[in-house]
C-alpha cells in the first residue's frame, strides 16, 4: 500500500515546481515587453536626433509610427503610448537600472514623477514590497515617499502604508491579465479577467434587458476600455441610442454609491463627449447601477446639458430608475438561486 504521507510530499514538490515555472514565465513575459518598449523609446529618440527641427520632426514621427504600427500590430501603439515609450527611455537611459519585477503599468506611473530620487525609491519599494499597480498608485497619491523621508519616526508611516496595501499585492497572474501584456502578445482581452461571475452574469442580464426594451438601444461594446495618461478604466456597458442620438454608458458598482463613483462617471461622460460625440449627437448619458446588500441605487449623469433636456426628452426613451432597480433586484435574486441551488 502506498504511503499517503510520501504521496502528499511528492505532490507538493511537483506543485511547487509547476508554480515556480509559471511565475517565472509570467514575469519573463512582462519584462520582455518592458524591454521592448524601452528599446522602442531609444530608437525614437535616436532617430529624432537626426531631424533638423526636433520638436516638429518628433511630432510627425510619432504620428506616422502610430498609424503604421497600429495597422500591423493592433492596439497598444497610439501616439500617446509611443510618447510614453520615448519618455520611458529618456527617464531611464540605462536598461540595467530597471527592476524586472515591475510591469509597464508600474513604469507608466513612475515616469510621471519629477523627483528622480522618488522615482528610484518607488521602483525599489514596488519590487521589494510586491506592490500591484493599484498599490503603487495609492502610495504615490498619498505622498508616501515625501512622508517617509520627512518623518523622524518612520515606523508608524511604514505600518500604515503596509496595512493600506495588504490587499493590493501583486500576483504573477496579475501580470498576464494586464491589458498591455494582452495587447503586446496580440491576445484578446477576456471579460472574465475583470469581473466576478455574479457581476458578469448581472451585466449580461442588464444588457439583454435594455436591448429587449425596444427604446432605441444599440449595443456597442462591453468592458469598454478608456485610457488616460496613467490609468486604464473599463466601462461595463456601452450603447448608442439611435432615437435620442447619443451614447449611453453604464457602469455597475458593487457596494454603496460614493462620490468617487459619481466623479468617475462624470469623467467618462466628458471623455466620450470630447472623443466620440459627433456634432449632431446629443450629450452622452452616464448611468451608474450601484448594488449593495440593502438596496439598489441608480444615478444618471448628463453633464453638458440641463435637467430640463433630460426630463422632457431623455426620460421618454431611457428606462426609469424604478425599472432599472426592479430589473437588477429581480436578476440578483434569480442569479443567486441558480448559484446556490
């Protein structure tokens, strides 16, 4: 008869081999991309130095490169992305100074810092403390470096920062979920990377509900990605209403509605009015669906027009708060019964 203790020991040894191999593979993929972007930045800078009017030539070069690279390699090579690669090289002209543990998303945040000592400090701390991008963003936003160097008693500052980022540590699997890695490898983004099963199912139900409502909704995209210079956001549902002639963006939030949620939706609305809306389109509408254990909240956002337009025109074709709340709560109960039956 086999000894169960020996078998268990063998299993754990093999498990550790596989886990270590996977972790190394994820990190290797990550740094290959970072190294490639550093080299792209280097090539751009060196080519610019051959131009007569560097500023004008650099702008033309970036625009032309972006167009050609996007056609051949897909997403990830917008003009802004190429400027980031250029800045990456000029900020860190020596490749060997880069930490292999950090992702391109980490470096996008770090190159925005003006203080060289702060950049190097955040790089080292991110690698040693295993900070995710969200953790790094939080530490920069709370001026962790400035607070730590100005404090005589550093231990309370360190303890607070450690506690605030304990749930934001980087795992190797986070690397392969990074949208930049997926773009670099020419892989399709998987919505399951960004949603829990319940949230994903609920979004699917809301999508079907709006399309079946018969009030002019045309589906455009799900998990629509919005990029700023330093961050990436994902809108759960993105529609165009051909009766109202406007975009309608919908975001699902778990938990209670916060001012940050409203501010983020207002940012989405402004960005889509600036980037997507045609001259004959009406202002973009944002809808936040917020669920918690006690109730459901629906919040509309129409920044570029007044409430009269919303009440007199939009309310005829948009679902009311009561309709949306009832649909969400009905679907939550239905999905929970399916999950726990």
